[in-house]
C-alpha cells in the first residue's frame, strides 16, 4: 500500500487575476525585472499556506490576460490535500495577496481571485469535496518536465532566500532602479530614467534598402507571425536565440514547445515561441530582431507583411 501511495501524481492549474479583470499580474510577470519578484511571491505564498513545499512543483506559468496561470504538479496525495484545504479555506489567497504586495511593489494591489482546474474540470464548484477533487487532479498526468524558465527562477529564489524583505521606501523604485532580482537584466544606465526608451523610439534600421523605425513587437505583429510563419517557426526561434542570446529560447525549449503544443498545431507553436521571446526580453523584443530572424530564413514576404512595407512604418 505504501509503495502505491508513493507513486501518486497529479496536476492542476491555478488561475489568478485581479477582481476588476485588469491584467496587472500578467503585465508584471512579463516584465523581466519584476518576473522574479512575482515568482518569489507565488513561491512564498505556497510555502506559507501549506507549510512545506516539498512534494509540489511549479511546472509552468502562463500569461493569458487577465489571468496568471500556474501549472502545479503534486507528487503526494497528502500534499495535494493540504493544498486543497489551504485553497478553499482562503489561506492561499490571503498569503498570495500579502506576498505580492511585499515582493512586487504592488502596495495598492486590489483584491485577487482564484480558480482551480484539473483538465477541463472546474474544481471550485465542489472544492470542499476533497476526495472528488483529488480524483480529478490525479487523472491529470503532466507529460512534460518543469519549464526551463521556472527552473532558473527556482534557483534564483533559493539563492536569495537569505535576503530581507525590501523596505517600503525602495518598493516604489523597482520599476525604474536596477532590480535586485533579475534573470535578463541589462547593465544599469547612467542616464536619467526613460532615456533608453526614448533612444529606442528614435532608432531606425535598414530592410530592403528602406529605413524603418525600430519598435517593440506588437500584438498585431505577433498574430501575423503565428499565422504565416508555418513550419519555419523553429528556425526563426533559433535565429532569434543566435542574434539575441535570449535565455528563454535556449535548447531544448523549442523542441519541448513543439511537443507540448503538437495537438494545437503550427499556429499555436509559433505563437507560444514568440510569446516566450517577448515575455523574456521585454523592451528588447524589437521588430528589428524579428525581421532579421525572418530574413535569415528567407521569409522576406512575412517580414514585409509585419513592417507594412508600403505603409506608415516607412520613414
């Protein structure tokens, strides 16, 4: 019997959002400087609410506005039961609300709400029926390992566990000062706040003997890329890595992503690859880098489509 219990594995997705529906949490998590702070808040809240985080893994964190979606893997039934009890008693929500204020400078964060799913099953409608919830969670067997980005965040979390909580006087500076926690930080600028952004707006690059204003990749660019890149999305992803050294696109991420979204097809695979690049690079995820990667792979017509070649991007 004991051997059987040791093999218990299950998975669930925790959806977290601000009650107003604003995309505050995804926005903060997409910011490379604040992402480790949000992760630390999540990780600390889980540990506080269930007392011991061993036996529970965060496999992946998705941004799907206005939700932050956390995929959890449970290695023990008892640990999963503790999580469920903490969830329906409100302890997890309370701990997360407080830790987000502490670690993410969200001192005025409005109340958050949560939803728990196992596959397509919404567990909140019968959340206090513990055996039923455990049964649904145990039916979900994760088919992939922990996301590489989460592994890096976890290592960072463990290495910085000795640090004291930031004083309130410093929290408001997180978005402009050099961050204490960062995965993809650039060397601090000696100029005044906002100078790098203004320089970016004035930057130009050459494509097909024409000058174009450099800018961040937009949602429209993202959609066009996913629809039109087809089977070459992997090659473009690898070109982006070679150009930018984006840690989120290192091997074996691209191959893992292809497997994870195989059922959804090429559009979703391409969309998620570029989403990861944008989330990781922030302001550095520019259309110039994307166009260069497309050009490297002979996708000139797609680059022209994204630039609106004969439209307003032309200077």
